[in-house]
């Protein structure tokens, strides 16, 4: 399928659906195709009002063209191969070469015309989740429009009446098509660029799949027991980090299209939810958080000032959701003595390793043979060892001196001397400085002396 497409100039990762355009209708906008699962640079607006584009983690934004003042996009619903991690590819359905599909970005006040071509083997439709639009553009097959048959192109056209954080997904054979990865983010920038400005603006969707280790296709009938918990159809350790320059104002927009809620927790900061898929949250209605629950079928955007440098974990707090493919029917062996049974098994299976009697950290440290096309359930290495993580986990990397447009992984955080937890060996290092103003040498400080730091989270002036 890919071989018939032609490579465009500019970006090697973008492939134009030239065949489709030529044979279907000369007036259709180009439908770029993305072949990479890496985070693409933000797409600066090529026409129309200016805005600060978002960065889609392990994703990209869909280019548009202007036709008589209307912003035109072309989505192609089609089977895709999505690299979920190095060594793990899934056969999904998505849009324009990837799952999730490209992020659509526009500006409050725009009129958009979105062509949707269906290259799936069955019909589909697109629902524009959270948007205020004419009922007939809402994308519910059967209710507000006929489904888009396989091989056909439909046109959605409406005015963008409010800014905020939205998404799109099918509303036709929805259970199957969402279980196969059909979804994308839809970000509407405010008409007034001085409204809620941020320096870094990230967006991603949470999705889940049930892919048997060694296989490629999600089991679509699964209701609860998924084994791939993803950030934009990527799993740790191959979810891109959120690279942030110190003192930047940062927004993180998260949507949830799985079948359970995800308490998203970010270390090192407190922050405030400033937007939902219903719109912006008024300053007087916000409160500080370090974990925000992303409901099923909902979106939350939170903001913070990146004043604390470091490598800060960002993850779902359901501990099974920061694991890769795992069996849930494994007995618990903690405290069990497997010595004698291990001796017997080794007679017939010399490679047998008794595991799990002291916890499961040994799973991450030894590399056991695993089936093709899967990655270990607990993995990822940092500068101090194994992270024993997977799934919905990534890192916010706050650094001094990062250029505004630079999203390259800056590597491991260099901790200032004396600021890393260390082993007690009987005495404190001489430089173990007590904070200024406290009693020299006193490491035990009573609570009343503790200084309360002003909150780093709350910009409430907007
Ligand atoms: Cu979760």
C-alpha cells in the first residue's frame, strides 16, 4: 500500500496520498501520511491567524490548505502499522498512516472543511468530540448522517466557535474501531493570542489494547483486561519525554479513550486543571492538584510553571497501567520457598528460574527470552538502574538553557552535588548542608521551622 504513494519534498516522513488525490477528485486537499512514530516538530500555521502550535507526543499535526477562507483538512481512515515501542508493532486502524491520527489544529473563528476518506474494509464516521457544531456534522452514523462507506469520501464543514481541547473518533462500529486505535486530538487555539498563553503545549490521548505477546492484532472483544496501556499508542520506555525549558509556562492536554479512568500523576510540581473538553476553567474554579483523574471519554489540560529542574516522572497511578504485556493469572509467590520444587524442575528444564519469591523486581533486571514482537513487562533504564516501568509512563525533563523550538531528549538530569538520596554508611558527608538559617548540623528540624514555599502552580491572573 505504501509503495504506491509518492514522497513529498520537505519531510522524509510525510508521504502524500497522491494516488488517491488524482483518481478521486482534483479538488481534494492532499492527505499527508506519517511514517514515523516519533514526535514531530510543532507545525507552525501556514496561513490564517497566528497561534502557538501544540506538540503531539509521538505524533504530528495535520497540514491544511486555505480555500476561499476555509481551512481544509483531509483525513484518511485506514489500516496502519503502529510501532508501539522498539521491538513491538501493532496492526491497528488509524488515520493518515498512524494511530492515533494526526492532531487537527485550528483557531476559534475559523471555518473548517474536513474531508474524510474511508480506506477501511468497513464503513466509518467521525465524531468531533466536544465541538459545538450543527447536529448534522456531529458524526453519529445512523443518527446524524449515513455512515461513510468503504471507498467513499465525506465532507464535514462547520464554524469553530470556541477554543479548547477536543478529540475526534469514529461513531460507527465504535467499539471495534476505537479498540483498533481510531482517534486523534483536536486543538482549537484562542482567537486572542494573549489569552492563556503558554510556552510549551503538549497533547496526547490514552488508549489501551489487548495484544497477545507475540501477535500483532488487538483482541477487540476485550472489555476490561487490556495488556497495553498507551500514551498515544506508545508504551514506556518509548514514550517521548516532555522536554521543557526552565521557567516555561507549560500546558499538558490529556484525553482518555480507554474503558477505565486514569489518575495521571506528575512528580515535582503542583498544578491546576485549566481546561476540559467542555472549555476553559475559570481561575476562581481551579484548585491545586498533583494527580488528576482523566475520566473515560474526557479530556483535561493542566498547567504549571516549570521552575524546578529535573527528570520528573509523569504516569498513570494505577500500577498495572505502568506495566507492559503481563499475565494477570500468575500466582503470588512472595514468601514462598521454591528451593525444593526448583531443584525438581531443573532436572527436566535446566534453564528454569524460580522467580517472584522476593517480589518481582528481578523480572526487570534479568532479560529472559520473550516472544517476538513484545517487550518486557517492566523495563526502562535510567542513570541509576532499572525503572521497572512500562505502559503509561514518561518523563518531564525540565532543563536550563533549552532553546524554544528544541524538543530533543536532553539526556539524564545532572543532579547538583549533594541532592541525590544516598546510602547511610554511619556518618553524614561534611557538606551535607542544612538549609540557610537553620541550626548548624541539625538534620532534624521541627515542623514549625519549615518554610512553606509559595505554590509554583497557580497562574491565576488569566
Ligand atoms: Cu491508568
